[in-house]
C-alpha cells in the first residue's frame, strides 16, 4: 500500500468520525469560525455589518466601537448549550443532546456576534466550509446540521490537498502522509477552522519544493494555484513559500528561475494581504476569554519586540523547550477543548515510533537531503517558530514579561512538523533502522493515528473530559 492510498484509507474514516462524533463547536475556536463561515455562506465575503439590522447595530457601534455581525439566535444558543454541558461536568455529546440540537431550527430571531477574531485570516481560508454551508444556511436547517456540512467541506478540502501533495512530491511522500494523519491535523481538517485549508496548502507547497529541488518541474497550473492558495491562507504560513525561490535559484536554469519568480511573487502577495489584514481591529478569542478585552496596539507591541530582541529570543527558545511536552500532548491527545485519557508517555512513544518508521520508509530521501538544502529547511523551520512566537505575543498575550507567549504554540507549530521532521530527524538512524521490515513501518504509520484518534473520541463520548496532561 502506497502513502497516498494509506492517507485516504485512514484519513477518510477517521475524519468522518471526527465530523459527526466530535462534540459540536468544540474544535479550536470553532464557535467563532462557525459564525464567520455561516455569514460567508449567506453572501458576505468579509464579516458583514448587517445592513438589515442597522438601527440595532448603530447602538452597538456607539457602545463598543465595532459593528457586530447578525446571525440566527439559535446558532449562538445551541453552541452555548454544548459549552454549558461541558462546563457543568456532563458528557459533552449524548444521544439526548444531539436530539435536542436537531430539534432546534432558526426561528427568525437574530443576534449580533463579534467576528473580529476571524479577521486575521482572508476569506480564502473559510471557502471550503462556507461553500458546503450555503444550502444549509439558506434553508434554515438546525445549526448542528449546518456545522456538520461545514466540517465535511473542510475535511474534503484538507484530504484532497494532502493527497495531492503526497502524489505530487518526489521525496518524503510517507512523511507527508504520516504528518497529515496526526490527530491534531485531522481535528483541524474535520472541524470548521481556517487551519484546514492552510495546512493542506502548506503540505502541497512542500511537495512542490521536493519537485523543484529534484529538477522535475510540476504542472504550471498546479504550481501557480498552490502558491496562491498558501499566499491567501492563514498568515504567517505564507513565509514557507520562501522554500521555492531558494530551490529554484539553486538550479540556475530557466525553469528554476521561473519557479523562483512565481514563488517570490506569491510570497510578496502573502505579505501584502497580511499587512492589509493587520490594519483591522483584530480581537483574539483566547485572550478575550482568558484576560478580558485585549487592546490591539501593533505599534506599541512592535516596539516592545524590537526594543528587547534578546529578551524575546530567550523567551521564545525557553518556552519551546520547557513547554515542548505540552505541545507533543496536543499533537497526539487533543481536539480543541478536550484531551484523551491516554497516558502522557504514550504521546512521546507515538512520536518516536513515527520518526523511526519514517526514517525507514523515506530513508533514501533523508539520506540525500544534505548541506545547503537541509540547512535551508532546518533554519527556515526554526525561523518560522520564532515568527509564530512573535505573532502569538502580538495577537494573544500583550504581556511585557512574555509569560504566556507559548499559549497557542502547539496548534500553530503543528503545520511545520513536516518541515521539522524532514530537516531535524537524525540521519544516523537511517542505517540503524534498515532492518525494520517495511510492513512494520507502515503498520506504525497506520496504527498511531487510529489509536490516538479513537482514544480521544472515546474519552469525549464516555467520560466527557479529563484533566489536561
């Protein structure tokens, strides 16, 4: 069985289990992303100010300084119902609660929600879920049905992009497939989140990099569409596009220079879109829930970062190594607000087993990636982690002491895992694992996501929740 087939045979059923059995609105910030997607499905590419409810909104603008977006009242009530069950210590997902949600249909009442947290991402990242929600949104089906439709749209887009990446790549195909099947990535792909399309597009760009590096030019339509997709996805992952100019310029051929120009152009487009989005009044969900209203002061926060670069770098490096245990737990045991009951040591065992299996399956590719190419990916991954720490500081903490700078790092670093594995996996082990049968290595790549995902779902459905780590 090849990596693309394994990805689909494992990813499709596990993804569908998450779509329908993961408690509604419990993905990462899913309640907010759901409202943004529903608004797009109703015809608003950007968060609407609700012209049909101008009088009511005018009062809210005067009180809060921003215009909220109107959504059906039952959408908010149903999501609050699920959250309330969890807070009360009850199982988050039961047949009774599903029945109640299926009996709740929009009744014409509208309420206003704050969609500022979603403005960090361009509408492109929400399109798969929004397209799948067009009919449910306009036919007034229950909110949970609209949610399932959006989840299915995201899952289809994520698995399609991941499978295309595996098929396109000329190296590290097993690595791409295995990382795409990580529980956290499946959770992002099978819930409503801009991360689904972003992670899939990132995988595809990494696959294109392997083709350019090998001198095997991908189809023009695929190259242009993939680079544009990542440029218009959730920032700051567009920076990964820098791999393409780096690989193209090293070839020193007309085809390589063309790839460098297209990749560089998409990189510039991603930067422009990010700068335009950063000028909006952004409000982070997590900070609002944890610390109250967060004043977004980009000038002040930029001065803090630039004024204390050694302090920021030290805080980032320290947070990465001291909190890495929590990140590994999130990658294998966490879906949104819930954690599985597996022992924490098993997450590290899963990580080690996957690395060993991939060094066996992609051994020739790991051995061939040396020198400049490996340094480019390795240092690029480290640089991207620092950029993510900076973004986390600006958007989510605003604390001078950097005390919560790693708050979102497990989820934000997960898309970079494919690059981290490619660059940082120990090459000396390639010869040591040659005796491992390929069938065993493939079994490991299959079993890890199945065991981890099943454990998370069973924890949710049976006990409701457990203490974190």
